[in-house]
C-alpha cells in the first residue's frame, strides 16, 4: 500500500498532530480496509480525536479481520472496550 501515506500518518500521530493523522488515515482505511494494522492505527487516531464511535468501529474491524495477529486482536478488543467506557455504553 501507499507506504509514504502510512508513514506520513504515523509521523503526524507521533507528533500528536491528531487531526492531520486522522485525515490521512481516512483515505488509507478506504483504500486498504484489508489491512488490520491500518484499521487499528486509524482507530487509535480516531480515539485521540475523540471520535469514539468511529474508533469503536475501526477497532472491531481490526479485531475481526481474518489476518489479524493475536496480539493486535487483543489490543483492538481492549481499545474497543475503552471506547465503550468513553461512550458510557457499559453493560
């Protein structure tokens, strides 16, 4: 996939430029919805941008993808649970 775009998005996130990272990740998710790492990272950025519904969806997608490594799957479910806390959707 577009390695440059992914690197740019990650670089912006590392600098805590969450809005810029979010914009880049939106196009990456659209183009590479088959990449659980992209979905997960986009979820982290959505969470930081306080778009908790979007973060929840992205974490769920990353966790449910057939190619997701176990460790990433666990992190995705953990962070999805954090979105439920932020959204006050506790059962």
